[in-house]
C-alpha cells in the first residue's frame, strides 16, 4: 500500500482570518491600543514576565546537563526545602521585573518580605510563584510559573508596602501562568477572557494557540492528592467517592499549573482541601489561588475555598494559605454544596 504525503488541503478564508499565529507581543500591543489612555506600563510588565519565562524555559531544558537540579540546602519562607531551580527562577523573575522598571513592588513565594525594586513611581505590584511544582523539578515533570498583577493602593511616588498586596483577588488587573510542559505555554487574562500562547523554541516567540479559552461546565476529571484522602473533610471524601462511582478519571501531576491547565482544556476539578497537616490548605492565596481563580472565572469556571469565592477573600498576610476547589463550574458547585 502506498501512502501519499501530498496534501491538497487549503485553509478557508475563515481559518485564514483567525487570529492564531499572532505573537504574544503583538497581541498585548493590540489590546493596549484598544484603550486610548493606556500608558503601556501593564503591557511592558506582561512582556517582562513573558521574557523571564523564556529564560526559565531555557534553564529547565538544560537542567539535566548542568548542575542546577537538586536541593539548595536552604528553606523558603514557608519552611519548604528550596530546589536550585526554585532559587534560579526567583532570581530571574525578580531581575526581569526590576530591569523592566514597571513594577514598584514584588512578592515571591521564595522571599519573606516585599521586594522593592526602587521604582516608587511605578503603578503596579506583582505577586509571583516563580517555579511551582518544586517536587517535580528533578524528574522532568511539568512545572510552572504563576503571577498576579495589582494596581498599587499607596500613592504613586511613595514607598510601596504590604497594603498594596493585601487586596481582594477581584482587584487583580492581570494574572497568568507559564507551563513548562511538553510545550511551553503562556496563559493570561486582563479581565477580558483568557488567551494561551505556545512558545516556539526555534523562533523564540510565543504564538497565540488557544484564543478565548473556555472551560466546559462540567467534566470527568478530578485532581487531588489522594494520599491525603482520609485527612480530607468528610464531605470531600464523599465527593471523591462519588467521582469514582461515576468512573471519572483521577489525574494528579502534583504541579498546580499543569493540573489546572489540563482541567481547563478538558473539563474537571482540582482540589486541595484542608488536612490535619495543613488546616488552611497548602496553596498560597496571593500567588497561587488568586491568579488561577481569576483565570478560571474568566474562562467560565469557578474557584472557591469551600465557603466563598476565592476572589472575594480579603488577605491579611502575604503568604497566607487557602483551601482550593477550582475548575468546571458544576463540579465546583457540587463539591461545595
Ligand atoms: P510548591 O509551590 O512548593 O511547588 O507547592 C505547590 C504545589 C502545587 O503545585 C501542587 O499542586 C501541590 O503543591 C502538590 O502538593 P502535594 O505534594 O501535597 O500533593
Ligand atoms: Mg508554588
């Protein structure tokens, strides 16, 4: 049998008109042009983060070849062991944000205090988890970066404080993540839908690959660390059992960004309930739960801590934790009922 490789398929005019193929930079610029008084600072900030993502992507790809895997021998503010790549990613992002000059303050999972780049005239503050899914770093499993951007509360020109970060999730003006997986993808929202841009290594550019992402109302995937099952609240245990009775797929990577991204594309729910060891849940509100909750809602999904919408929580601490139930709307409703 002979197989012909010639393709006679030509794109239709509608397909040609699709915005797929547009670069992230151009997309950000076009969005900015839609706001006549936009100063361009937010656009620049997003581009700085995307650039740092490219650098981290390169480091991750070389990780097995040079001595950047393994533990650092230190702990972060949460008392967790820092991996070398955690520390490298933290330095890269902070440097990119400082050099970009748009962020007047930064908080990071890896740093106790607010980081002040010295640009007191900047309007924006950034909360970041530079490399999420640390336990997967050494094993070639997908990891990610998560970020959240706010307009500062303190007056421009003064020294920013933690007040600038202790804002409700609903106050975010942009949020996103970069997933370093089988391909690298930058997904973000500025409150007008969610768009995903896949990184083309050979061109060094992100291209729009997932325009206007929407999560299905319901799904057939549940993602949680079932090793903790008997520590979960009774109602959550029952919910997991009901998922199993319905033969839903249990999928858990252990990297929030990767689990969230898969469920966003396929429909499903991610759960990190409170446990005995972590009574407030494990995930950090400002740079893990808030940004992903913003994206989930923008994509038609939902995120709660079991009591209220994640985005309605008013934080009192920079590194506070919250339980998280996030993903397809009906599944999140069911689990919280
Ligand atoms: P990290 O920021 O130290 O990497 O911790 C967050 C990670 C999430 O990416 C992931 O969903 C969760 O912790 C996994 O926790 P566990 O190993 O308890 O299942
Ligand atoms: Mg993290």
